[in-house]
């Protein structure tokens, strides 16, 4: 994570490892459906690099940076646990 | 349906068994249910699992805490539903989730799980209107005609007088109301087919500050007969609100020429409401139908049922459109599967 002190905006980058690129991509697709609630003060960019989900948030205030990353991590946690529980069963070839 | 010719249903009988998973979490109940539509036209409920977030007396459920509850329980509730149904998630045709109306954070939590499962298993998503879910469930169980729902008002009053939220505030109001002795006057407002519940809660609450109010329900030394107990207030609130509901239901029945009433939703479990509706319907030579508590209260099955009907009509919710919306009116839904 890094804070950009040059401008008044703050940037946070989070890298979250997944078991595979496929799972990281699923998480990206799931999260991206919901728009940020305040797009004018919170910019979100999510990409996938190999098995890493890379999320970058640029926010107007430090408070927004904290709120946004908390909410993001809570959502990622739920998606990760869901994939953890059902991922293997899903990849089992259909009988 | 008496008095009208039944049109042919646009829904074709299924050519093979269809199975849907339904996920519901618009309020404090998290539910997962699995339903099957068979080629012979029959519907079977393979599982119906629910976990309720119960708050201490005097507290309502806050969106944040409710969402946390759903996040904590989602996986085990879904696993339970799949195990009870004795199927694999590979066997299902679609994943149905509540799109709204309801509280934003809990809705989104459940939608996140639904989307993840949809992508993992490559199954289509179906966004369902919560209220349509209730209605379709009722139709499936009883085969009846129109509906009305509310309940928030009773829940809020339960909080005012510190009733337990276990098993549900509405249930505890109903029990307290049975002990009520006097009917206290409360504002009665119906406008055409709508009821106004806004003033009634305030007025009922105001009685709790009345000199004659006895919070413990017992008369003090020197009291005359003229005291007001929490039980009296529960009784009066219930009687007044239900009278309003019965009145507009009767008006609606007269308009559409129906003789049948279906009561759905959490309040539908209230025996007094069922009784009052019953009297009215019988006077009109009709019937009242109520579903039992497993299907009255929010559940995953009702979402699966309404979702599977849409799916069989060729409707799907693309992933990028699988958002949630806190406000989602029942009449915004295009009910393609009914004639």
C-alpha cells in the first residue's frame, strides 16, 4: 500500500493472491458488478496479473481510502471463502 | 378462479426436470432453497434452509450487522441446502437471488455469493423481486388469487415496548395482544387501495408516555380501571391495522371480482389476521388461504420458485446487470409466466 503525497488524492493498491488466474478473474468479475457508491471521489481499477487480483483505489480523502478498502476487503473475503468452499467441487468434471 | 375464464398459461410444461437454487437475504433472514419442476407439472421442494439474525429486545437489525450475519452464514446455509436436497450444484439449472427490495448491504452480500457460484459452476443468474417471490410461493402452495403484505410497523412497535425479537417481533406482539383487554382508539386511514401506517405508530408510541400507561401491565395502588397496558396497545394496534388491511382487501376483491384471498409474508402467520380475513371472505362467499410459517417467512424457496418460472420463460440476468436495488416495486416486474 502506498499513499500519494504529491496531490490531495490518496492511492491504495492491494494485491490478493488466488489459487489460479481463473479464480482471480472470477473475483474481479464478481466485485466489478457493483459500482462504487461515490464515483466522483473514489476511483477503482481492478486488474488480474497471473494469479493476483490487483485493486487500486484513488480517493479524495484518507477516510474514504479506509472505508473503501475495508468494504473491498470484506467483499473479497466473502468471495474467497465461497471459492474456497465450492471451487474444487465446481472443477470436478460433470458426471 | 371463479367469475373469469382462465387463460392458457404461456408457460410450457417442462420437457425435463428443472432445478433452481434460491438465495434470499433482503432482511434479517438468510435462506437457501432448492426447488424442482418436473415434466409432469409437479413442483417439489428439495430443501429449505434458513438462519435468522436475532437482535436483543428493543433493537432492530442494522444493515451492517445483518450483512455480517449473512456473510458468516451464507456458505454453511447453502451447503446445508445442497446436502439436504441430495444433489450437486452441477445439477441445477439456475441460481436465483433477491435483487430487491430490502436493505442494501445484506442484499449485496448474498448477491456476491450468488455471482461467485454462477461463475464457478457456469450457471445463469436470475434476479428476483422479493415480493413476487412471496406471491409465487403462495400460489404454488395454495393456488389462490391476490395478496397484500406489511409488517415493519408491528416490528417497530415491538421495539418501542422492548419485546423480544425471538422468534420474531410480530409473533410476540400477537401473543401479547391476546392478553389485551381494551381497544384504544388509533388513527384509521385507508385511501382507496392503500393504507397509511405513518400516524399509527406515532400514536401508539405516544400512549406509552400517557399517565395511564403501566409498562409492567399491572395496576398500581389507587388506580382505577382506566389504565393502559402494553398488552392493550399490542391488541389495539393489531386490531386497527388488520381492520384497515381487511377493508382494502375487500375493496380490491370487489374490483377484480375475486372471492379468494391469499395471505403471504411474515404477517401472514398471524392467526388473528387469518381469522379476520376469513370472516370477510366468507361473508363474500369466498375463501382465505394462508401459507404455513415455513413458506410465509422470507425463505430461499420462494426466490427459487419465482426465479425458475422466469428462467423457464427464457429470462436471465446477465452478470453485469446482477446488481441489487433497495427500492424495487412489485409492479415493476414483468410477470411473463402468467396469462
